[in-house]
């Protein structure tokens, strides 16, 4: 019998398995497919050392009105999805109020600022250095006014948190990224980020490391989890403790045990392009809220957030706009996939992941809700969870699930 079962082999689950293994526990990692094939595959691959403040809901009327009118490509929504999201959006809106957002940012910054250090030993031990660059990434603005606002915001983060930035004018950006056809007003170079050329492959490399260190990986449907005396059972697997790290699917399993988890699933899309121009470093074109990330498969064009009903078919309107805008700045070449990839960012309305013991079940542990930064934070919150499970004490009480579940 394994001591711990970890459900979900995305960045969060694989990191959990490694951290518990390092703490001396016998671990079985369970997924219904190979490690790193879902959200942890499809992201922008940035280990975001600069993302010290979580992504709040805009609260000013101009920004909200632009979202309502569909003028902001960062956010899109299906009208028929709003009734089912009202409660979670209201919580998100309240948590994004300046004082509460500042408070959440204190916790968040503490996690983010250690993230690259927590990835570093795993990257080295997994032999994954070839997937990683440590040169940061850029956010670029096409016109002067938004650029000035972005510089002011970046300088605020530099002053408040010590985030390392360089401000580049249009000429400096053109020199750094010679494939750009359009002259931008300028860019912020965020130096604290590391970038990965194949996020799914990094998770798979971490999973191989877990296996090489004696861990077991099993294929099963986590929805079949059952309580079994004082422990837990899933098919042939039994364990005293079980960690739910199913990313956006976590609330579905936990509903079976009576937990009502308010999780906002923010959809995102990507598609790759190959055979044309590419970039040296990932870049966000802020005029259209699109990240362009050079990847092993080609240049990955990614979108912001879409709110849709669970199970609603893909509606990649933001991606279509992003691709049109990307063609204005680069000769993209040919699209690699006919159908774009779609996934869901698992976002807690208070922007802080749930990391710790389930309020009403012994041996049940939550580890999900990493929102926009789960690829970054997996190893960090995994180390904190392993410490909690070993010591019986939550190292960061603000992550405790008891506060945010019904
Ligand atoms: C467009 C986009 C861009 C992003 N860019 C970044 C970025 O640059 N940097 C960053 O830090 N984050 C980024 N993110 C967020 C990040 O990708 C997620 O926060 C992170 O991948 C979540 O990891 P996870 O392990 O919790 O979930 P997942 O990676 O989704 O893993 C969950 C696992 O659970 C498994 N599972 C689900 N149901 C079952 C079941 N019934 N039985 C068995 N297994 C099951 C799945 O197969 C999957 O392997 C981005 C997200 C999107 C959508």
C-alpha cells in the first residue's frame, strides 16, 4: 500500500509527488493520461518570477464597460454562461478591491518570489536544462499612451517588490526582435521570468524524475475515489492520504464528498505557427492581450480569458483576433494545428490556491486553484503542502482550504 495517492499529473500534481517523495513518503501518482497533457501543456511556459500580484478583476467602469462591449481581447464571455458564474464573479470582484488585493498580493508575492528557486533543483535533476531559458520575457505596447501607463506600473512593481525590469524604447525592441514588422512604442523586459520551450515536456521530465527515484505512476479515473476505513481507495490503489491536484477538475471530484468549491474556469486557447518568422523571447502584445511564445512546436499564439458554460464547445474568437494581430507584426508562416488547443485556468475567486487539509475529511488534501500561474507555482506550493503533511502545521495559513469552501 502506498502512503499517499496524488490525483492529477499536471505541474501541480507531479511537483506534489516529488515533494512528498523527497519527504520520505511512498507515493503513487494517478492520472487518466500521461503527465502534463492538459493545462500544464497548453500554457505560455513562463515561470513568472515577476507575477507578484495576482490577476484581479478590473473594477474601474471604463475597463468593465470595454469587457461588456467585447472591446478588450483579454476577456471574453458567453452571455448564457453568466448566470452560472454570478456568485463566483461577485466574490472575485470583491476580492479584487484594492485593500483586499493588496493583502492577497503579500501572500502571492511570497510564493512567486521563490518559484524559480524551487524549480531549479528539479530542472537540474530532471536533465531539463535544454527546455529552459533564464532571460525573462517582454510585454510590448504599440502606442505611446498605453506604453507610458505600463512603464509606470512596472516601475511601481520594481519599487514595491524589487521586480527586475528594463524599459526598452521602440528601437531597442526592434534591435532585440528583428523579425518584428511593426515598430512598437516600446516594451518592458521582465528579467525575473524563466521561459520553457515545451511546458508539457517539462512536466513529463519531472514525472520521469519521480519514477526514476522510485515513484509509481498509475492510470485511473480519479472520479472513482472512495473512502476506505481510515484511508482511501481508487481501484487497486489504497493510501492513508490522498492529494487532489486535478487542476480545473478538482471541484467535480470534491462535490462527491460534499464540498462546494467556487472555482472560476477561465478558458484559454493557443495555436502554433511554423515556417515563418519567430521571436527570440516570449512577448505579450498588450494592444491585443496576446502572448507569442517561441516553442519547440513553433510560435505559440495564446489568448486571455474566456468565460463559458462548462462543456460548451470551443469558440476561439479571441484567438482569431490574436492571430490577425500577430500577422500584423510577424510573418507567421503556416498554422500547425487545424483545431486550436483549449484549456481552463483553475482560478479561485480570492486568487490564492487551496493548499492544505480538507476541512471535513481526514487524510484528504487539497492542492489546486493556481489560476494564471500554476506552471510557475507547482513546485513551491508542493513544498509547502509536503511540509504541512509532515509537520501537521500549515506553513502559510493564508493557503488553508478551510476559509474558502462550503
Ligand atoms: C492560455 C494559458 C496560458 C497560461 N500561461 C501560464 C504561464 O505562462 N505561466 C504559468 O505559471 N501558468 C500559466 N497558465 C496557468 C497554468 O497552465 C495552470 O495554472 C496550471 O497548468 C495548472 O496546473 P494543474 O496541475 O493544477 O492542472 P492540469 O495541468 O490541468 O492537471 C490536472 C490533471 O488532472 C488530470 N485529470 C483530470 N480529471 C481526471 C480524472 N477524472 N481522472 C484522472 N486524472 C484526471 C488531467 O489529465 C491533468 O493531467 C496558463 C494557462 C492558460 C490556459
